[in-house]
């Protein structure tokens, strides 16, 4: 889990897009010049308290945005 996110770093885009490459029976991500083995059970959660954070439109296609704000009237 990544907390206090202010922006989505471009290095995370291959993970968000799930750009998985196959090498035989192995699934991998290529991030920059590194190859990281992919686990199908992997989940990435990003959270922030920044209510005015704007995501680039190309990133919105890859993420699910959930607003789970708690207000005084909601309690």
C-alpha cells in the first residue's frame, strides 16, 4: 500500500496498466531497465488525504477511484 500519494509517478504506469510480459511460464513487468516477476495475487492500493488531487486522463483509464471520505454529518 502506498499512502499519502500526491501524484502517480510515471514509473507506476506499467503496473497500473498490467503490462505483463510472458517468458515461458513466468509473468513479468518491465519497469525501466528492471524486470520484476508478477504474481497474479498482487494488488496495489494507493491512498491520499488530498481531496483536490487530479489524475491525468490517461491514468484514469487504469485505476478505480473510490472516495471514502468520512464527514461529521455521516457519523
